[in-house]
């Protein structure tokens, strides 16, 4: 009987959907219940029905404001601004009665995550907090379109079920996680919409141009930034998250157009080991509500395949390490208005309706499992302390030496993740109290601390939806040490850090002879660009020198920048005031010097120095180029270093004047759209002194064009049998075998030649690099041409097969190649990964500033 009823409901649904001419009505999405007539319906505001066309971000924003103005159930807050200055908003939706005591309820709910208070808390009095978020990938738009109907339903719906929901829960309703992406995508699809349906997948509407709407302004994937929080959208969102500590967070996405619908749990063997087992059981139990809700309309779906809960930088996984349950939804994408797929015609309305159904089932689960989820959160923090007590690792000590700017970036991430961090009270090996910090494991965020610091090289599964390693001390290239029971942690714990230390870089005194600017701080390249752009003459010192400064004797390392007072366009006073400004703006240390003769090492007028030129940098972007990687470079130079970067579209290179630039950046990508003529022009530009920085597959392209001479090793499959008869393998394993052969984001150790200009600013012997490809460079015959190489045992953290690891061992990590007067610097890895790989940004920036200062150490290409 039940089945017959369900079939009937399903048939009604099918009749309502079909062609675009039969436009959906609001009742296609929402149940037939009474609605408050004073609340504006979406169509009355927008002039079109939900699902009829794609809502733009500004329309969505103003409709949400309209609802917030009309409904006493809603309080609207703006929690961040995107790079393009679009507001990120959240509607706090709950009963009118709860709205009247929102702050009391928030604090009561927060005390659940504090074991000192939570034991005496009666969860009957605590509302469940549910965070529902839509379309973090801007071109996965059914989420934000569904949010129109959902917000209306929550504002206007009148029945006992809604009353109970609003009474027992506080909903943080986030209609759009990615305003810039949604605006970019909606503009494309709406401007290509036809009045009569055109559903051919190859039509222009479904094929947005590079970089597409998935990402934010600088082409970052916001759904990888929940833990590192390098972008304003995530910073604001995670701040809001911790103000409320939700019990459930849902993250509404889309996937390929021929797929169905996915909801979590994901792959059971790919759950991050720091996530409690009970989390996955609760995810499964919540999944039953989703299943029922989709069964009722006949929508196909699946669970436990493809997606996973491993990387904590994702919206559906970050909550798992914060006492909550994160749920990922993936709906097949119409990627426009109505597209032909292997399941028939897929409309935006159909996709949005599934998102609405999954939002309803989340409400049902929130009410039905309320006490269970609240108790889970209470226990999560209680057991965190118990597990921390049993963990042999007692804490992590780290230091960035004197680089206050870089350590502040890391402290910022820790504080934003509610991690307790302290100054180091007594010296530990070479880490001193002056620059050292300590994160104890015995704290409420124990699991997240483990998730951020630990290095892991063994795994239950060999496939990863995203990266397999992200250990922060490695990403920041920090000197660090794990503490165990024999380290007396209480003797090491200093004062707790509650706010970021102020950066105190100042230049007090005027130099009468010269100034020395040290290169080993994060923003030194920003300072150098500013100096060169002001036409200040700057010498790069290729050797150490020990010299008298006003504050005593000091040794300056290789790579120090020397700014003589003479030979400048500026007067001594002008130079002093400019340098004073730069020291504090760019957080760099500048020392005034009064003479040129050093006590040890080179003198200030030494020929072991190079007068630096202003880098004029351009980057090839567009079809074939990895937009994430390109965006990371753009963000690094523009946002962090205040350096202009010309973005050259690959389709317009024929008209581009290479001679106006000193340096061309080519990130990972396939460059086959570059014509033979342009390739020849790039080659002659390099021959006459132009420099290229090439990463990933750009190296392969430059090799194929005779522009560089890096020898790549042949790719060997980990499953290839070298000799003898090939044994049969199960066909069912074919995709898993292929996936496990990838290097899907892991961290490897290199050693480097600290006398090489590309290594200036680095000290110590090793530099960890992040890698997510299988491009292995042979070490060259020229002994100077590979100044960074992988060690013989390079795996620091993450997953890699033995075959791949063997290929990587001792291979070149940075290779200096060239044609004529120019250099091609090849870096197979990505030194700017997701904006949180601070440790290798300097390597990349060195290539922009110092390539021309590398003499006689290149491998020349045989002509
Ligand atoms: Zn997505």
C-alpha cells in the first residue's frame, strides 16, 4: 500500500516537471500547507518562479533581506565580504520566542562544548543548532536556487511541524557560501538562456568559459579552505561557526549531469581517523531521513561511494572534528536551465527540488535526533580530554625563527580554529623562548590539533577524494618538535596567546652609508618590489658579511638586500623616510649602516652582488591552465605582495608583447592552444633574456617546444608487471587501482644548496614541498642546475605508492634551465598551494626576483 501511495506521489511529481514551457510552480518544491500571506513569495519579488532562471547573487541577497524584514522568525547578519565586496549573509531562523532570547540560547548551547559546564546541562532546554549552507561552488547552483524556496518556507510556513522545528532548533541559513562564484555563473547561464528549451549538452549555455563559476574571485576552491581559512569568505563563516558550534552542518553541492544524488555517509574506509566512530553512525542515521524524503518523489540516490570525510578543509568534514555532523549533498547538475542527460531532461527546477527535499529531511532529522545530537556534542568534548590524556603525544612546539609575520599567520589559523596556544616558557633544543610557541594536545580541540599537526604515512584506503596530507608545521616550514611524556610540558607552558602579537618592525636610525634588508622574513619580497618600483637601487648580496651596525656587530646572510645611500635618485632623508615606512608596512627588518668595510665576509661594494631590476611579471591564463594554481599566484602577488601581475589569456598571446615583461609564469596546465608562431616568439624572448617560471605540466610543454631542457622520467604504473606473465587482476578494481597510483597531495622532503640565489631566505638543510602530480625530473649533468632535490627518503606525510616514491627519490625539485640569456626555472610541484603553503612561497618569489642574478649555473639547451 505504502508503495502505491509513493508511486502516485512520484507520478504527480513527474507530470509537474517535464518541459520548460510547463514552468514549475512554488508548490512543486513546497508542501501544500498554509503560508503567512504577508510574506513575499519568491516569484512576487523576482518576477520569475524558482527554477525558471538562475538567481543572481544580488537578487538572492535582496530577497533574503526582504524576508528578514517581513518575518519575526528571521534575524539577518552579514558575516563577511567577498573580494568583490559582495556581502555574505546568514539568516538566523528560529521561533519568535527564541529570537527574544537568542544570546541566552547561544551561550547555553555553547556550554555543551565545555565539559566544566556541560555535565549539569539539561539538553531538553538546549536548542539544536543547524547550519544549512548552499552552493559553495558557484556553478553548482541548484543549492542557492533551492534556498529561495527554503527561506520562504521557513519564513511563511504555518503548521505544527514548522512550529516544532523553530521551537527546538536554531537554523543558521546561509543561502550562498560563494557570492562571487554564483554571480559569475548566473550571469553566464542567464545570458545564454533561450526562450525555447535547448538541451544539447554541447550548447554554449552549459559550457561556461574559463575559469568558470566554481571558485571565488582569485579562483580558489572555497570548499578546501574551512580549516586553513585564508580567504575572507571562510574567515567570516568559520568565525560564525564557532560562535554557534552547530550540531549539524549541511553543504549542498552539484556533480556531473549524468549522475543522480549523493548524500553522506561517504566511503567508510576513508574517514579521517581523528573523527569519532559515532559520527559516522549518526551520519548514517540522518541518511535514513534523506532516503525517505527522496524515495517519496522517486529521485535516485546513493551513499557510501565516491565522496569521503578525510580532509578537514571541506565543509562536510570540518564539523566532524568540531563535535558536529557534517553532511555533503551532491545533486546532478543541469549546469544551466534544462540539459539532456542519460537520465532524460534534467532541469534546474528538478535539481533544486532535490536540494529542497534534502533540506526538509535535515529538518526532520534535527528534530527527531535532537537530544542524541546534543549529547553527542557534549560527549565529543568530554572524550576529547580523555583521549588526549591517553595520547603519548603531549604537545607540539614550533618556531619560525625571527619571522614574526609568518608565525602570526599560523597563530591566526590556530586561534580561528579555537586552538589554545601558548608562548614557550623554557628553551627546548634549538627552539628558544623568544620565538617558540606550544600547542598542548590536552585541550578541547584535541582532535583538531591532531588533524592539523600530525604526519601520517599509513592509511586504511589508498584513494582520497582530496589531498592526503596537510600538516601545518610542514606547510609553514616551521622548526617543530612533538612532545611526549618525558618532556615536562608544565615547565614549558608560558602565557596563553589570545590575540596576535603586534609586529614591531621599525627603522629607528638613519643610515649614513647604506641599509641592509634581510631576506628571511615573509614579506621581504613585498618590500623589495616596493623599493624597485620607487626606482631605488638595490644590490643582492651573494655572500655573508659581518659588520658594525648602530645596535652592535651583526652577521647578514646571503640574500641580504643592500641599499646604498649614494647612487640613488632620492636624497638621504627621502630614502630614510621611505625605508621607515617600508619596514613597518612590510614587516621587514632594515639595519642602518655607517661604513662599507666588514669584519668578516664580503665588503658592501663587493663584486659578489647583483644590482636587481624591477620584475615585470605576466602569467598565462585561460583554457587548459589550472585555474586554482593560477589564482594562487595572482592572490599571492596581488593581495599579499602588492605586486602587479598581468593576466594573459592564452587565446590572445599572438598579440602580446613579451618584450614588455621580464618574467612569464606558467602554472600547471596543458598549453596546446599556444600557436607555433607564439611558441617561437616565447623562445626568442627567453634567448634575449626573458625568464619563465614553469610548474607542473608547463615543464612538459616547454620541453616539447625546445624552450627548456628538463628531462622528465617516464611514468611507470604501480600495477605494471615488468617481466613474465601478467597475472589477472579483478576488473572491479580497475578504477581503484588507477586512483591509488596518483600522487593525490602529499608532502615530501627536499634538501637544497643554500648558496644558490633561489634558496636565499631559507636556513636549515631541508624544505618540505607539496606535490600532487607524477612529474619527476632527472637530476641534470650540470652540478649547479638543480639547487633543490628530493632526499633519498622523501615522504614526510601523505599517501604514495612505492613505485612512485622510487621515482621521486633523489630527483630534481627545482631545475634551472635556459636558452641563451634567459632562464627557465622548472618546479614540478606547486609552491603556492591553496594559499596556506606559506613555507614555499619564498621559493616561488625568489624565482621572480633572482632568476636574472643566477650566473653560469644553467643547463643550456643544445640547439
Ligand atoms: Zn561542489
